[in-house]
């Protein structure tokens, strides 16, 4: 039986999606949704990375788009430098009169 939740996704477009979650009482993954396996280099024995194996209690590809979210207006997208589009980030030590 799936355990559903609502999430916001940003790819390929922002949307609200209904997605499956791992079983919190799963004896194999303890609710994480997968098991991590560390592995090392064969010759040196040094740490080389981690592999992640999904658990059988969860299907990470099971999702359904509920509602596409609107895009930002074009005039807000132009100011992608993190500044306020109305210019209130510009400070001055001049008096207002």
C-alpha cells in the first residue's frame, strides 16, 4: 500500500506532485528508502565512493503531477541577480530632501 505525500518539484517545470514515500517500519532500510554501500579501490583499499540501492518498500518513480505552478513574470525573471527589482537594495547616505 503506497504512503503518499505532496511535494514541490522544480524539474522540468515547477509543480505540485503526489509521490510515494518509503515505509517507516521497513526492517531492511529503516524508512530511508534505500541502503548505502561504501566501496573502496581494489588496489589501494582507499575509499572510492558510495552506491545507493533502492529498497523494495518504495518506488521512487511513482509520482503524479497534481498542479503545475505558474512561472514567474518575465519582468521578475530579468532581474536574476538576486536584487530587488524595485531598486530598494540601492542605499544612499544622501538626505531624502
